[in-house]
């Protein structure tokens, strides 16, 4: 899922929660940077979050690149938490990317490291099943202390 031979297997998997209401938005988050502006920190995920976010507003384009975007909002509180890349532009597709098209603003979400099945080690992207969205995922955010333990 990554372009140009880039590897993201050693990146931590994070649980993404809305900063406004603490709703879990995704259990497959990754720290990321905006390809068109590497000074901008984001979180991203590869699978559309189910039942936690929805599209809001109209599609738009950035001034930096030609990607077609649409904002996403938390279903629990209604705040905009990020955007979906509806149609990536060619330069972004050809650059080193993680293949994620669901982006979350670091000002709107926070991430906590997800632990592997042992409950001891941080789960890495290289060890994450391709198509698992947790059906038994809790809808309230677990405290950072719980994830650290």
C-alpha cells in the first residue's frame, strides 16, 4: 500500500479519538505528514471508519496540489475532524505515501498507541491484519494510562 518502495511497517498503530467528545474514530491510525506540506502533522487510516464519521460539506481542492478532498465530521459531536482524499493527484500518488486516504487533523483528534494481542507491546503496522476493523471496538476512548499499561 505504499508508493515508491517506501515502508511503513515499523510505524506504531494508534487508536484515534475525537478531541471534542473522546469518541473512538478508528483503531487503525498512523502518525502522518501532509505530502504537500511536510510541516503539517496529521493522523491517517487506510480503511474508512465505520459508524463514527460522515462526510460534511462539498468537495474542494487545495491550493498546494490538485487532490480532491471532502471534510469528515465526528458523528457523536458533529465537529470536523479531518478529510477524505476523494481523488488523489498524480504527484501525491507518485510520492512516498502510505496509501491512506482518510486524514485526521492533529488538532481535532488524539492518538494512543494500540497494543498487540499480548497487551504488552505496541502494535506495529507490519503486524496489523490487512482488513480488520474491530467489530467489538469500544465507542468510548480508553485513557492513555490504560494503553500505557
